[in-house]
C-alpha cells in the first residue's frame, strides 16, 4: 500500500511529528535506565561475594557513586570539595599519598573556603544593593562553568569507576573449577559515558539557576533561587545517608527530571554566557552590524521553535525576516520565518529587542545581545525596519523626563 505524504501544515502531520519526538525521547530515557539498571543489578549480584573482603559491597558503592555524581553536578565546587574531604578522611594515613588531586587538602581546603565565602556573600547580599551584588553573582556563574567543566572531565570518571580498585573486585562470573571472568572493564566502559551524560544534564539545570540569578534584578528572587538549589543539593546526601539504594533512587529521579529540562537549561545557559561575555568584554564598543546576518535569540516560541533559540537573523529574497538556527548549536541548520508585520528596533538600557508592532501593542520577537546597544539605527537600515523606540528602563526614563518637563524641544520649522 502506497504511503501518503502529509503536508507540513496539516494538523495530523504536526501530531505525528510530536508523537515521533516523544517516542524518541522515551526510548532514550529507557536506554539510560536500562544501562544503569544492568550495572546496579550486576553490582548487587556480586555484593554477596565481596562482603567478606571489604566493609562496603560494590553494589552500595555504585549506588553511592550515582548519588555523588548528582550532588557534584548540582554544585560542582562544593560537591567536589566535600567529596574530596570525605575521601581524604576515610583513607588510612599511609594510603593518602595515592589519593587523586581533588582528595588532597591542597584542593579541598581552598575549595570549601571559597564556598564558605560565597555563602556569606549570599547571606549578606540580600541587604546589599543589586548593583553591588551582581558582579559577585557574575563571578560565581563563571566559577560554576569552570568547575563544572573540570568536574565532568576529571572527577566524574573517577567517581563512577568503583570496580577494579582491588584484585578480583570486578569478577562477576566465577564458579568452582572455572576461571574468573573479570568484567570490570565492561562496567567502566558503560558507566563512564553514562555518568558524564548524567552529570551534564543535572549541571545544566543547576547552571541555569545561576544564570537566572545573574539576570534577576531582585535580591529576594536570588535568595529564593539559591535556597531551592541548596535544598535540592541537601536531599541527595541525606537520602544516601539513610540508605545507598534510596539515595540512588532519588538521584535517578533528579537525573530524569533534569533530562526533561535539558533543552530549556541549555538554551538559558547559552543565553547567559553570551550576555555575560558581551558585558564583561564591552563588546558593543568594537562591534559592527553585519549587512547580511546577525545573531539573535528568539524572545518567544515560534512554530515549535523554542524560546531563546540562538540563530542568525536574515532577510529572505521575498523580503521576509527569518531565523537560521542549529538545534543544540551543532545539528543541521533549520530556518523559521518571523510573522509578517511592522518591525521596529527596541532600545533598552541593558539590551535591545526586535519588536513586532501591532497597532498600539508591541511584541518582542527577538532579543539582541548587549553588543547591539547603540547600533539599533544600523539594524533599521540592514533589515528595513520601521524605526526605533525605547523599551524597558529606557522607556520608563523617557516617560519620567517627559512628566518632569525635561524633554528636548522640537526643532524650529
């Protein structure tokens, strides 16, 4: 029977594509759970044979590893420092020279002191002016990115490789009269990439909270966001302390929730990185508007393309505005046309916008990184916009000057 091609605008086509997307995501979740489940079952099966050789069976070690990776991902510097300190004090003095770098006092003491200073900043910062507190929030956001990259590459692989530390620990198949089969290499080959993926999806959500804190103009909102992150971080070691298996189960719940939020978190994180880079480097002073294409963020969902999608704003041969973008910044390029209408460049105090003007109402369609501040008139020429207008704080300031009678007089006719 011949297949019938549905037009892309058809409702049945959209429903079919949505169903395929949900099915792929469900299969990926099942795959991750399957790998983790196989590793847990294998470790638990081997625990009975390993109890006599050590106080902690490999199954419990694996459960603790899952909890540790999740906790480190939520706050990399605090998690890595605390994990290193615990590992240092649990290691006999004669074996501490063989500990990895993050478990030595030269790292975890300064790391925990820095975390303590950040905590003091958060406590005292609620009473400080926003302008005074924001530079420290920006510094914390940069630290979170750097420590996250270091933890993902250097710490997580060491956390998840719980087999192979002692001879025979990775032997999962053995019987009288038969050679032992050591599958520790297979475990490590499976768990290292899975552990890194789990770390990344949780870290993305934690880092998105840092971005929201930097972008928020209210210190009370900052305090609420930090309290939520701290409470979530506290639940991971708390449940693991009650039972390694309870801790692992709760960590898996956190990982799955963060996986579902990974796309949103990635776009928000990239949005924050671009804005921070433009602010810190004063890029607008050396920036020039490109006559063909300029990078922007979507300000709202458009034809299933999610908010804060990053791409190049272009003008098509038909005179329409369109956004060329790559999902996750690396996948094949796609395009979406902006709605038809009258567009203006909105001039803000911190960043500019592309506005769709509909009568007396305006809708923000694209957000322009801070590098475009002061270059709105050039955008008007490149894209044939209707003009510029003040938005946000600049619009409020213009209104206030008008109310107080400080507007410039009209030129003489």
